[in-house]
């Protein structure tokens, strides 16, 4: 039988058939089904249904598991990428919108245990609730089967999103160089215009120049960062590169 929680006149049943269906979708079978049920229990159920647990701690854990899996995969997939480039890809993979999409692909909304008020207000369709449950399920898999299993399931369900990350550019300087070459232009030239600030915290100003093109300036804590910033400013001005929005 499924787990039965009797609350006054309200009976919440997490049926074995439903749990089996979700496990089939996940591609993982729990040794402790209670972990999966906990991962599916929203905090709203604690008050209105008098349940003594919810998925918030598992969500906290799953967020870290997801982050580590994504960081590891990105480093392996883009070994030459700079930190900023990796960070852009990482943010796209772990942000709430992506977790919600994965959760919707798993149809987690059909399995989440909600309080009566939250259920009545359309909680099963709320992206935040679905995204949090998705992370909680990853945390539950980690506790039940270890990191290798959590990594396997995560990579399975994030495959399509990794395909999109293939579009992540190596770095602004490389992108600008490719842009110039594709148009038969000379390679970009970088000139340091100035340096300010104390020795322990300098600020560099660099200008990138391409023949027959308007130059662009960038600023950074070192020459390399200033050159990247100048290249990025050029690309953004020309509409070639759109920076990821700040989450």
C-alpha cells in the first residue's frame, strides 16, 4: 500500500503506483521511499495537513548536489574556458527556470503534496514549487544512493540543457577575433590607456581597436581582465554578444 497520512477528514495518499511511475521517469529506484515522499512534500503541508516534515532541507542539499554536478561537467566539457564563461553556463543550468523545466518534464506537479490552500491556488503549476521539488528529489537521491547516482540522474535530465550550453562562447576576446576574421578584418589590437589605484588594487583601462571600426574601452583589475572587458564592450555595442541577465 501507499503511505497514508490521516489528517482530520483529509486523507493524503502517496500511492505506490504513483511512486513507481515517478521512479521510472527518474531512472532511479529508491531503497528508502520515505526520502522521495519527503522530497515531494511542500512546506505548506506542515500547517494545513499537520505533517511533521517537508522538503526544504532536501532542497538545500539538492541545490548543492546540482551545483557540483554542473560545475564538474562544465569544466570537463570546456577545458579551455575562462571562469566568467563557465559561470555564465553554470548560471543557466542551475537557475530556477531550468530546474522548473526539468521538474515539468518529470511532471513533478502531479506528485507534490501541498497544503489545501496552496493546492487550491494552483501550487502544482508554480515554477518555484516545482523547481524546489526538483532540487529536493536530487538531494533525496544523493542521500539514498550517493553522489554517483545523483550525478547520473542529473546528467540524464539535464542533457538537453547541456546541448544549449554548447553555444556558450569561449570568451569575449576569442569571440571578437573570430568576428573580425569572418569579415576579413585585421585582428583586434589592444592598447593600455592608463592605470589608476594603489599597487594592491590597481585598475586598468584598455582600448580595443580594429581597422575601420570604432574602438571600445574596458576596465579591469589586471591587463587581461581589461582586455576582455574591452572586447565585451565592442561585442555588446555591435549586438554580437548579449550578456546573461543577473539572477
